[in-house]
């Protein structure tokens, strides 16, 4: 088995594991985001420091925000997941309500049933996500990550064949 196929199989297995253990992988993904933000902020601070020594007026605000946000995400990943749940769930709820309102105001006598089901599902799933909070967004993130890993692994396998 060549390295591309090994990488594909590893990606598929990680994807399956992410779907089976979505909370663990969702939390891990958020913590990896925190690591990337922290590292990016530190590199940006080093760059800003070097630029300032050359006389270039550069602000340190954005790099420090990245460093602080990265540390907060690493220390409290549940808080980050909760914020994601509230924003994403609220967006789903508002999208559903807006769609239902537009459907009502459109004047259609018999609007498509599937469209109504889609909009009500958006509201219900948004409310469920908000109610589940950090657990819900970690599970959602883990499942999405799992599907992406499986898809990537299958694509690698096809290209290696």
C-alpha cells in the first residue's frame, strides 16, 4: 500500500471515529482552532515587533486579540462551542422565521409542502442546537468534520488508484 492510499485509509478511519465520537472530535477541533489562533497571534506579534523596529507604524491590537482569543478558546473550549451554538442556532431560527414570513406574504395559495417542512425544520433544529448548547455544537462539528474526513479520504483513494 503506497503512502497516498495509507493516508486515504487513515482519513476515512478518522472520519468514522469523528462520527462515532462527535463530542470528542468537535471539542478537539475547537481546541486546534485555539492553538492556530494563539500561534498566529504570536507570529503576528513577532512580525509587528520587527516592523516597528524598522520604523513602520503598525498596530499591535489585532495580534494581541488573536493571542487572547486563542488562549480563551484553549482554556474554555466549552464557552466557544456554546457561542457557536447560540449564533448558529439563532441563525437557523431566524432563517426559518424569515422564510415562513416571506412565504406567507408572497400570496401563494398552496405553498410547496416541502418548503414549509424545510423552514419548520430549520426552526426546530436551531432551537435544538441552542438548547443543547456547547454539546450540540460539538456534536454537529464532530459529524461535519467526520463527513469531511471521509470525503477527503475517498477522494485521495480515487486519485491514488
